[in-house]
C-alpha cells in the first residue's frame, strides 16, 4: 500500500510539473513575429518590444491582452474564412505566454535568443518608381475627437502606367490609425475642398467615376504593421495622367499640435492588366435607425450573383455600435460558405482581408450581410452615454453597415477582354433600386451603363427618372442629352445640354456636346459661339479646331476654315482631319 501511495504521488508530481519556459527559447519567437512589427521605434505601438528588458517590463500586460485576444489585433473569428495575412496567436502560444509569466518571466540562455527581424525605416519594397506627396500638411489639433481627413494628391504622370504595388507612408504612425487610398479618375474630390490643395474632412469619402467606367476593384489600404500588398500577376491596375489619388486617413490627437503630410510610393510594371476585379458592396444604411438601449439591432442585405465569380478579399465596415458582423454566401445547392465573422467588432482595428485561396461562388449564389448593433450603455465603445437614437451618416457618431468584397467575375464567351464589370455593376444598381426605389444614383448609373452597352432606349427611361429626382444635377442633364442624341431626338438633346451648361458654366463636356448638337440642328452661329468658348479653355485641342473648321466649310467660309485647320496642324502635324480638308480645299 505504501508503495502504491508513493507511486501515485510520483505520478501526480510528474503530471503537474511544468518545464521551465524562457524568453530566449520560447517567448522571443512569438513576440518578434507578432508584436515587434508595431512595437518598435517609429511605429504605432506605444512602447517597444524588442529586448528581454522591454518584454519583462510589460510581461503581465502582454499575458492579459493576449489571453483576451485584444493583441495582436485580429478581428475575424477562426474557421470563418482562411486569410493570407492572418496575425492570430494560437491557443498554445497564448498559454505559453501565460505560463512563462506565472513562472516569473525568466530570460534563459541569452545565446538562444533569435535575431531580431530585419525592419526597414525606408520604403519596404525598395525605391518606388514614383513618389507622390500631399500638396500640404494637415494641422492636427492637440486634443479633441478623432479626425478623418482626405488628402487630394495629383498624379504627375505623362503617360499611362500600370501599378503593381502601392506603399503608403502616412506620416507619424502614432497619429495615423489607418488609411484608405482611392483613385479619382474624374477628379471629383477636388470639388469638396474649400481651399485647393488643402484636403477636406469626412470618414467615408465619395469618389465619382467617369461615366460607364467601373471601379478599379482594389483595396488600397494601410494599417500599422501591415506590409504593402503586391498585386498578383495580371492584376496591375491602370493609372492615367490627370488622375488624382485621395488618401482617407484616420487621425488621432496626441496631446500636442501635429503636422500630417503623407506620401505614396508607386511601383510600375510593363505587363498590362489582364484580370479585372471589382468591389461589390452590400449595405442597407437606409434601415439604420437604432433606438437608444437596443442591444441587438439587426441590419441585413442579400445580393444574388448574376455570374460566376472568385472572391479575393473582404472588407467589413461599421462604426462604434457594430458588435457582431457576419458575411456569408449561400450556394444554389443550399450550402453555406462563410466569408467572414467578427464576433466583437472594433472599428479601431478594421482592415481588408485577402483569402489564401480565392473562394469560387457560382452564378445564383446569394451573398448575405448580417450586422448586429449594440446601442446600450453596456457597449463600452458607445460614443453616447446615455445612449441616444443613432441613424446612418458620415460622422463617427453616426452608423454604417458595409460589407465590401473584391470579386473577379469569370469571363464568358462573348465579353470583350473578359471584362464583365459593367454587367455586374448594373445588377448591383438594380438591387439598390429594390431597397431605394427613388435613388438618384442608381437610376443615373444604370442609364450610363445602358448607354455604354448600346441600349439607348433603356438608358433614356432611367435618365429621365434620374433628372426628375434631381433636376439641378448637370451631369444627369448632360447624360440625358446624350441619350436623346442616341435615339435621334436632337431638339430635346439641345434642351438638356443647355440646362447642364446653365447649371454649371464650366461644364466643358456639356458645352462641347451642345456645340455638336447645335451643328446638327443647323444652328451654326450658336454652335460657333460655344466652340469659341471651348477654344479659349482648351488652346491646345486640335479636335475642337477640326470641328469648327468643318462647320465653317459648311457655311462656305473657307478662309476661316483653313485658319482652324492650320492651327490644328500646328498642334498635331499628323492631324488626319485637317490634312484631309486642307487637301480637299486645294
């Protein structure tokens, strides 16, 4: 019996004996890989975690925040999407840190400590092919609420280039929490600036696209500790002379006045774009009207895919009342595929997540968004204490519910270049009309897409509704005029072009369309007047001179016509129209 008791004690001692854990052998590899990228000088972490002394000083804090999975910040729940950029500690790693701290956080043999990762304070991808800087710094006040500031950065290219990677340097990383970069091909963001080059405020910036041109379909995002994303082969995106970049930056006051002036590094490739991804947004902000005290307010959206797609990445977005965020797809056979699930949303750690392997969704799959909001006093992130009614809006204290997906539509046998973005965009806009029947933007965009897809009658009906909803919108008037031209109703087209110019005198596209429509109506003197204003605005435009020269020819004014052709040839000696008409005159 005594022998059996001794054996039992020995087994118990063996079961409960823990091996001695050390910083050098067990903990340093975890910290260096998962914590040091942010916790080092010049980065966003509030203190460095590079040496044993650094980590011993914060050992209990590290054990606490890792056990609660507050650090390292990684919002998606395991098993609900397999992401390539995952920074999540395993259960075993978390236990290892806790056990090491409980043992007194010993250092161990210093010779076993792995070498520090190699960090660079310079451009992570090497010297960029082009560096663009914000035109002026933003003066961040010493205190107050977080600020979202939009820097408009002109692109100084002379020829079109394809971009394979972007590196964002936001400035002092203690100040900038995260940033999104947008390509503004229509230069629409400039209109939101009070002073040119100074930028403008706003959490969710609206960027107009050129008519009928789909978005570029890329998440261009920066967050602390993140590495620049290099586009896969065939995914490089186009950047044209005259485009703008808009950097939407989340800024946090530090207790003293700061100057923030970000820069962007561009890396080019000669390989043209062959893959055309698109950003698909699920949302139902119109349903966001959250009563005070409501702990589980649900907002949902469902969109049926009109084609096969590969889902490449996901970007969920809500404000401070967001709690449980879910995105999933239901296949035609009823199977559910999870896109993402975030059980404890924190907008401070939002980001874009790329899948390790693209997720195939066949035509007919339904993409679903289910967002739950907590507007109670129990929500520690609720900006209103006591809680108040919250609706959708562009301020941090308002709410939003967006699920962005980067998808690659599968090509079919008839689409030119395999680019099916316009088809998908139209389906999204028609889905938007199901939620918001009087939505101006959806009617306008469907009209533009129908016009681009050579269906002017459908375009006309949509654009007439758009103008009825917003009669003082010059772009809608101009596009409606173009639809009237396409169906041969030139008199009504002139009326719309004139309205567009009245609404915005510097709307040169509408004035050009008006000049052409007046010419077709044999109202030559009026057309000449509009062409003359275009010449003043665009002194180096050969096409305007060609068209005005041909108008003069129709009037029998050969001297004035030849003067226009001569000016066109001075701009472009190979101008075919001017060469042809000058030769015909001789």
